[in-house]
C-alpha cells in the first residue's frame, strides 16, 4: 500500500481555501489556482477533476486547457493530452509548454514531421533549448550546428574584413570650426588647385582682425585727409 502524500501545510491551507471558494461559486475562476495547488501537491487526479469541471463552465479557456493537457500527460493519458494540447497550439501557436509536451508525444508515436514542427516553435523562441535540440537531432539523425555563442560572435567580428567593420560603424561628424571667409587665402582662378591646410582658429581670427583694422584705417584716412 502506497504511503499518503505529505502535503506542506501552506499548500494544504491554500487548497482548503480555494476549494471552499469554488464550492460556494461553481462559476468562480478560482478553479485554475486550485488545480495549480493540487499539481504542486502531486495530486494529479484531483487537478484533472477540477480542470474538467472548470472547462465545462469556461470552454475554450486556453490556460486551463494547457494545464489539463499537462495533467493528462502526467497521468499517462497520451491521447487526451495530445488532443487538448493540439487545440491549445491551434489557438496559441506560441504556447511553448504545450509544444514541449506535444513534441515528446509525437516522438513516442514516431511522427517525425510533427516533432520537428513543435521543436521549431520552441527553438524560434529559445535557440539554446537543450530538450528541443536533442529531440530534433534524434529525428534528423544528424547534429545541427549549435547556435553561435558570445565568444563565437566576438571571434567573427575580429576576423571580419575591415571594410565590413567600418561600414557597420556609423560615422561621427567632426566638430565644426568657425572660419571667416576673409581669413582664407585667395583661390587661384586657373591652374592646379594647391592643397590648402587651414590655419588654426586663433591665427584665422588674428588675420581677420588685422584686415578689419586696415580697412577702418583706410576709411578714416578718406574722411580726415588732413590728419594724415
């Protein structure tokens, strides 16, 4: 005779509270957390009964359906688990827990294409999922290339041609330096254009001030010729 389950006091108290709430109001959605508490306690039959009753009141409740599919799988009822989980992924293709159980069930039945379908859904969300990778390898018969690690990514960047690296780095504009047009040397009209190296900003401003002072001196000389 198997020994009775030893349920932690906190879980037992929560089961009592939620079971009372569901008994008082059969339409209460507390049936789902009650089933979760039964699952924590390892009481799979009780969890199945609660979920089945709740889904009669709330048919199509995907979260409860996914939980019931998991419970059926734990109880060894593969056909029921597969039927309900296939309905779950039809409504929620991104339900990875349902895909994980389905992949295992399909693998047991030898349905390679369906195994790969569920494994692909899992690996699209997490390329490093060990269980999905192992199932996929067992179906394809050949190991897949592992997803790139951080070290591989760094190595690929270090070994890439410099053109690709520089092309990927956005150009940073150089800070603008104010230049007065009058401070720039004249550009020849014809002939080859010499290479000009702009003077430092301080020299440019000094040259501009000198030209301005010379111009002011010329104007003053024209206005007051006697003074010169």
